[in-house]
C-alpha cells in the first residue's frame, strides 16, 4: 500500500453500486471508480469546510439601475447571452465565505480597479433569492436562475448587493445561489423577507 493512502470498506445498496459502476465505466472507463469516489469525497469536504470559495459576479443596487439602462449590457451582454453568459454585473471575482463573514474580491469592469468587500455576519440584515423591482425577472435577466440579494449595513447605511455564484470549475453563474442562500439563512440564522 502507498504511503498516504488508506483502504476502507463501505456497505452500499447493490442497485446503487451497479448504477454508479455503469456510469463511471461509461464516462471514464473501466477501473476508475476509486478516482471518482476520491473526487466525490474531496468535493464533499470542500462544500462543508470553511472557508468556502466560489467564483462570483455582483453589482450594488445603484450599479444595477445603471446597467439595466444600457441596451448593450441588459439586452446583448446579459439577456441574450444566457444560459452560459453572465447576468448583469459590475464586478467579477471570488466570494469567500467564512464562518462569520464573507468577502467579495474582484475587478470592477467599469474602472478596471480591484476591490474587496468584507461583510461580517452581524452586518447582514436580510437575504433573498429572487427578483425585485431593481433586478426584474423578464426585463433584465432570463428567468431561470434567481439572483441572490444581500442587504447589509455599512457606515450606518443600508446597501443592497445582487450576486451570482458558481463553483470555481463551474460554467453557469447562479448555480450555487440557492446553496449559499440556505447557508446564510440556516447556518448564519439570517432572515429572509419571505419568513
């Protein structure tokens, strides 16, 4: 046995194992089950370990109002480019979610400057998954992936962020929005306006 590896035995439903084996053989070839299982375990750890890192695009409320007024941004760049294009956004970078805060770090496409936003858990007032009167479902975006809206306090003022999140190797921005929404609500105990 190689140093740094372990051999283990698990009990699993026979039909489930057969289906898994067939899919692995079809997609990756014979004798690749170990690599697939190891990758699944690594993915599981990454999804449950702090900090969690995602690719993200975002805009503040005032940015969104400006972007939706631009025919090029709203119609050509965001609306017609879906499903694999990018929804309306001003910033592009990473979302790093820690146990007590999250950080958005990325580039402003308008100024080309890099910036970082640190939002402690206690400053977040509410989270919402869906559209509103600023980012409208049919007029500003395609309707199949809901934006994550985060309202937080900064310097005594309430600010609103619209965020689309994907796994680092993912293709579609917004795929991880519901996962982060649930973590913010359940783990961080942050209220949603629908509650």
